[in-house]
C-alpha cells in the first residue's frame, strides 16, 4: 500500500494508513481471543468425551498462559530491537496453526499440547501490538486508542464462546477449533506487507554540564534499563493491579458457561450464549473507559490510575452482588454491569505501561505486565477456581472473585500517588516511519 505525504502532527503515517494498521491490529487481537476462549464453550463436550476433572479442564486454559509467561519477555526483547509487524505476523501464524491442529486431536494430552502451542504463538502479540499503537498515535489519544484496541478482547471472547457452542452442537467440538483458526492466519500474512516505525535506539538524555550546550545522548546500560522499571512505583503497582483484575476476568471467562449449566440446568449451547452476552457487554467498557480517562487527563495528569482505581472498586461491588447476594434475573443484571465496569481499567492501565518507560522499551514494559498478570492471574485463576469447585461447588468458587477486583482498585489508587513524579523521569524521543 502506497503511503502519501499528508501526515498530521503527532502521527508518523497519514491518518488513513494509520487507521488501516489499527484495523489489522484490532482484528488480530479479536481472533487471538476467539482462538483462546473458544475452549470455554467446549469444556462440557471435552469433559464428556475424556471424563476429566474440573482441575484438568482448567489446565486447557492455563496451558496457554504458561507458554505466554515463559516466552513473552524474550519475544518482547526481539520486538523492541527488531520489528513489531514481522514478529506479530510470525506469532499469529503459529497460534492459528496450533488452533487448527486442536481439531485433529484424539486424546486429552494431545489437546493440551496444542493449547500450549497456542500460548507460544500469542506470547508476543500484546506487547508488540501495544508498542505499535503507542508509536502510531499521539500520547493524548493513547488511552482512547488502547481502549478501542482492547475492546477486541471481550468481543473476541464473546464470539469465541458463542460460536464454539453453536459449532459444537451442530458439527462437534473439534470442528470449532478448525473453523476459528483460518481468519487469524490470513491477517497474519497481511502484516508482512504492512509498515511500521523504526526501532527506537536505547539512549538516555544526559543534562548538559555547561549552560546552552546540547543534550548529550548516551547509550543505555543494563542498569539504566532496569531502573526504567524498578524505580517507578506507579508502574509496578499498575502491573500488579492488572494482575488482580485479570485473575478475575479469566476465571469468569473460563467457568461462566459451566456455571450457568450447573446452577440453572441450562443446555451447553444456551449457557454459552448467555455467558457470551456478559462478555460482549464488556465491549462497552474498554472504549468508554479510554475516552473518559483521556478527557479527564487534560485536567488531572494522574487520571490514568485514579480512574481504573475507581472503576475496579465499582466492579468489585457488582461482582459481590452477583455471586454472593443475588440469583436469577438480578444476578444476571449484576453480571452485565460487572462486564461493563471491570474492563474500564484496561485502556488507562495499558497506557500507563507505555507512558512511564523509554520509547525503546515499550514492548518490554507490556511484556512485564503480561508475565505478572498471566503467571499470577490468568494461569492460576482457572485452576484455582476449578480446584475449589472440585472440593465445594462452582458457585462457591466464583464467590471469591470480588476480593481480587477490590485489591486491584486499591493498587491503582495507591499507584496514582506516584504517577506525576514517575512520568517526569521518561525520555521524550520522536518516532520515525520505517522505509
């Protein structure tokens, strides 16, 4: 695609081409979560065929996150130092092919192996995509664009769960894996023919010793790179706040269809549709949260941490009402409200991981967030809830989730106290379009 020269301030490409790249990033993120979450709707079928426990079923989700944990950080280093678009293309091809391979499995062990390879492919996408978006759009629009991009998570999750249930009921659960794998592979190919910004050099700006002299540019040492993260409390607290919310959302995405089936006797296909509506309403939360927090940031610099602190506390309240206080219609209404409010943190917190680090380390920063939230959140969540469910009931297990969202809200609010000081430590460097 030929790129014209009419580039607006704050952009490195013309706006039309920038939005084209964003569309690819959005669609790929959506299919990322379709491939990841389709298994949620298939758990009753898999359980019936292989006779596995809830703990083992939880491993089908946790295996993805274990691979992400192990590979996200090294892959992010490649992304920051090589190419975002090329790495994204390779990663997407791997996870799409692994999803297709799941359709051919004949044992639980083989299925678990394919889920592991899905995680290997997905390890670099969130860091690479967030770094790419941070360079494509001006900083004042970062939360809004991150919110739109992250809306692909609930949308993809909802489509994956709903589509998985429909396909499985008509053609069997293996067919669901094969069908959802194809679109991601096509979009992965398009990334190899797209453009990106040039890799940002790792330099730190040294204040001039003589008045009027030029700022001296010095290559960052390993110690300098470590300090980019370790010496910013607001950044560290953001990482762990994200982890606490993700523990809750991943557990809910995994077990909500099964919960509706067991608690209310709803058939698997219908329970998948009902659960997907909760996830789909979350589609409102991410872009709305990004829009609101960017407007608030014009008046309050640390709004990107105050806002997710408030919305997480509200989400914890709705989650508590849903699993501890109410049942039937009232419970479902609270779940829908939870779905909207719990995702409002995503664009603001995601933007913070990019705001507070050197531009040449943005993929690495998001990778750290991914490692923390997946190792302590996404990977543990489905297994912990599954294990508690095995010993008690699934409803009892899900009733612990409000505590984690409450903790997240507190972490974000405490982090907001350090944000203004931490952002002053960040180097201000410009991006250049790659040829």
